[in-house]
C-alpha cells in the first residue's frame, strides 16, 4: 500500500509529462538565451537556479522576465498546427504558421539563413519544401532549427512511433533539407518520445542509448528513407552527405558517462554549436548525465540540473538547454518546475495550454 502510493508520487502522470516537456523546452530557451551570444562566464557550472538568477538578476529586473527566442516561437507553431489538424502534421499549414509568426515577431533571434525561407512562406508556393532546398547552394541547412522545435511531434502514443518519425522529418524539411539537419530532428524527437514513455522507476540508461542508436543506425544507413528523401523531380537524394555523425556521437555516451567526463570534455566531444549534429547529442547527454548529482551543480532537482548543465556546456545555450529541457520535462513531469520559475519565463502558460490540447487529442 505504502509502496504503491510512493510509486505514484514518483511517477508523473502522462498529462504532467506532456506539460513538463513543453514547459521544459520554453524554460531552457528562456534561461539559456542570455548566454547564446555573450557566452557563459568562465566558470564551470551555475550551481543552482538561485545562483543563476542572482548572476543575471540585474538584467532580469529590467526586463521582468526571460524572453523566449525563435526556438519557442517555432515550437509553438508546430504545437498549434498539430492541435488544429487533430494530431497530424500538415506541412502547408505549418509553413503558413512559420511565415506569419516570423512576420509578427522577426526579432526573436532566428538563424541567419532560415529567414529567407520563412519570408517565402508568406508567398503563394506550389511546393512549400522548395525554399529550404535552395539553401546553401542546394545542400540545405544543417542548423539545429528543425530539432529545437520538434518536441510537440514527440508527444504521441508509442504505437505511432513510425508515423512520428515521418512527421518529424517533414517538419524539419520545411526549413532544413540537409541530411544532418533533419536527422538531428528525428533523433531529438525520438529522445523526447522515449523519455515520455519511460518508467522513471525502472529507467535503464544503456537501453535508452541503445534504442536511439538502433533508430539512427537505420536512418544513417545507405539507402535509408533519410538518404532518399523524395523530391518532386524524383532524381536525387536530400542535400548533404551521410556522415554517420549521430551514431558516432551516440557511441561516445557510455564511455563519457562511465568516466564522468568533465563538462568541457563533453562539449568538445559532443559539440555545443548551432549545427544539429553538434548540439542534439549534447542535449540528450545532458538529460542522461543529470539523472544523478553533478559536481559543481548543487541543485537537487534533476530537471533544473539538466537545464543548468546544458547551459553550462556554453555555445548554443538556448537551443541545447531547450532540447534538454524538453526531454527532461517529458521524463520528470511539470511538478519540478516551480511557480517562480514558470512566472520568470515568458510563454510557459501557452506551453501548458498546448500540452493539454495535445494530450486531449492523443490520450483522452
Ligand atoms: O537552423 P536555424 O533555424 O538556426 C537555429 C539556431 C538556434 O541556435 C536558434 O537559437 C538561433 O540562434 O539559430 O537557422 P539556419 O540559418 O538554417 O542555420 C543556422 C546557421 O547554421 C546558419 O546561419 C549557418 O551559419 C550554419 N549553417 C551552415 N553553414 C554552412 N553550411 C547551417 N547549414 C550550413 C551549411 O550547409
Ligand atoms: Mg534561439
Ligand atoms: Mg540557439
């Protein structure tokens, strides 16, 4: 009896996990954003959210809260489009929403090259995927813009796994037609989905890594669906080359965890940059590493620890923290995110509303 109620207290409800995922994503974006441009101060980690807030307190007092960036702006578009289309990905509708959102608030820190694609979405297009294919002389963008916004796609039943992978791919291809751009989106989507459907009481880190590797080995294999993304003229593969970037980094996870590698080594080996292959693995690693205490981060709240750790990796701080926050939130639920924290970050109320609407579509 006692054991049963303890287990219930430890395992968040599915609704809480959907909320945690989207609130975690917004929070990581908001808290990481101040450091995306200026860099993290030359110390290893932030300790706790309290010291973190103190450190940038003056700046925040002036603004009243942490503003979200393009990561959240685009994530909200995906969530809204999924809600309006009853859980299905509608590329034309999503492109329209991206275009409108960009016009409405262009100063959210968008990637330099994606802007021309977003502007094109406000015109009449025969093929909404075409502007993205023109990027980088036809090789497409490998930025992490597809991965940073994909969390809502992952919030579906386990039985929808294959359909989810295709939806993740399509959501990415609207702006990122490079192999590494959309494969990173698929990996991040799978990480959120697996976290959502994992039981915290019996979680097995190695099994989690092995499952992600299994998916990416399939995606990165020659002749895989990822390598043969169809184009209207049906004559070529997607831009970019198949490099095995994701499998290579996923295989580093177990040795890095085993030696409890220093955060700087983790950033160097897994990456902390704006490209998808040098940021998605780091976000997933942050979640896995922070399930247990980390030297230098005093927070006893694993979700908070995950976001602080991801920011401490430096580099593309808003995006890595947002992706790590989405995975951790899907695992721990929304309860670890305090009321103060939610008030401090812009847009957590919308994240809760959207998570509830997605829950109602898939799980009610
Ligand atoms: O990927 P994207 O939406 O940017 C997301 C990032 C996140 O960190 C956000 O927080 C925001 O700050 O931006 O936007 P893109 O413009 O498609 O890609 C981002 C950048 O990656 C580009 O501006 C390039 O600097 C780089 N990049 C490439 N560089 C050379 N060759 C992406 N693809 C290429 C490439 O093929
Ligand atoms: Mg951003
Ligand atoms: Mg960023």
